[in-house]
C-alpha cells in the first residue's frame, strides 16, 4: 500500500519547504567544495563523498518541491499536485538512501562497487514491498546514519578538531531526526521537531564548511 | 604524528616549489624523507594525477611542478581540513 503522506501542522506548510531547500543547498555546497578539492587530488575517496552529497542535495530539493506543491503554493490541479508530491517524495527516498550508502562507502573506505550495488538492491525491495514507504525509509535511514555517525565519532576521536566535532555532531542530529519523523504519526508536533533538528544539523555542516573555506 | 598521504604529497610538491619549480630526484628523495621505493610509488601517482611532470635539463632527469601541483599547494590547508573533518 502506498503511504508516504506525513501529517503536519497547517502553519508549518512553507516552513518545511524552506528548511528542506536550505538542507539541499548546503549539501550541494559541500559537494561543490568536495569537487574542487577532488580536482586538486584526483583521489577516488572524494568521488563517493562528492556523489553522496550531490544525491543528498537532490533528495532534499526533490522533497522541497513536493512539499511546496502540497502546500498549494502553485495554482495547479489536484492531479498534478498528487503526481508531483508522489514523484518528489519517491525521489527524496531513493536519492537519500543512495546518498547514505555512498557515504558509508566513503567513510568505511569500501572500494568494491558490487558491494554497494548489492546493498542498494537489498534495500529497495524492503522499501517497495513495505506497507508504509515513509516508515521503512526512516527506519532504514536511521540504521544507515547510525553507522555513518559511528564512523564520524571514530574520526573525531582520531583528529580531535573543531571541524570534525561539528561534522560528528551534525550526523548525531541527523540520526536523531529520523525516528522523530516516525513519531509524527502520533502527533504533528514531532514533524516540526524533526525538521528543527535536521535544520540544526545542516547548520552545523555549514559551520564546518565555512571553517574549512576560511582556512588559508 | 604520522604523516598522512596528502601530507607526503604536500612535502614532495613543496620541495619542488622551494627549488624554483624543478628538482632532481636525489634532492627530492632527501627533502621528502621517504625511502627510494616509496618515493618511486608516489612519483608514479603524482605523474598520473598530473601534479608534476618528468623532464630533462642538461641531460639530467628532473621533476617539474605543474599548474595542478601549484593548485594543490595553494589549497592544501583547506584540503587537509576537509579531509580530516570528513574522514576521507
């Protein structure tokens, strides 16, 4: 059964769109800086990282568009709204999962592409045949982000810099945000909290990026 | 603290820059603080990535810094901070 609709407070329409666009832009900024640095080194590890943040950016922008149409900011027929909403959320789900998998490949230094393809193929049926896309998505995201956060915790313990602490902190918050979106089923206010936590996580990533760019 | 790969690349390219953009292998070996074997491996990689090129001056083999190599040196601090922050 297709169920991807997330109930939300009426007053939050538009705010969620903005926060998602904000997250998408920051992810793309990180991808852009990563690309510039990849060109300096041609290191393969940057490729997966770069791709993951491009996908993450695309994922959030896709959802932002979907929510913008749901919020009825465009004067179009309900059929178009439904189509864009569905396409936007499906895009968000698959792009985000692919992004998290690539980030796992980057952080755990997984070189074998077949492993990544296998992991993605294992995730997809679980999602497609589940009773609720959004519930499965947030559970899978929580698990993937938990492993990514663990890798960043190890990195912070090794490096001990403010920037690595910001990255670690950001991913703790991103991991926390996922179950908060699930709690939305109980009460709309969790949707607001989840977005607030997620937005704060992306602010921390932006802070980390600014610290890097200001390094001369 | 143990040198990372990008630290070693930086040391090698900086050594070439400090010599005016061109260096002979012996000087590079000394300045990079690597074994001959490891230096050879790094040189192959740096040539592949076009961060330096091989040349000849007065019948001697030399290594020259490329524009890409200069770019690496210029962005090194940012590169190092980014690599460390995101565990790359």
